[in-house]
C-alpha cells in the first residue's frame, strides 16, 4: 500500500526557516502561517497559494498584506 505524502511542513521546519531567512517570509510570522518565500526570496506561486488559503479562511488581514506584496510579482 502506498502512502500519500503531503506538502505540509512540520512547525519545526518552519521555525528553522524563520530563523534562517527572517519573519518577512511569512504573512503571519507569530503563528508561522502563509509562507511566501523559497530559499529566502519571494515566490509568486507561494504568494498565490497563500492567497487561496487566506480566501478559504476569510482572513482579511492576510489578504490585505497579499495585495501590497503582489506588486512585486508582476
């Protein structure tokens, strides 16, 4: 039987990622939610994924941050 691997990263990984690249790689750095960087640089695909999940949870604060940050992805 094959196991399905999910792309979710454990909080331990996210803590080390924040330590290495800073809290600017997360839209909610306190809770380590909505990572938007890949190897320390802004990733437009990660930003669109964060937008999708923020819309699902109706998180207006994160959506406002995404609108400001999206200008860099054009």
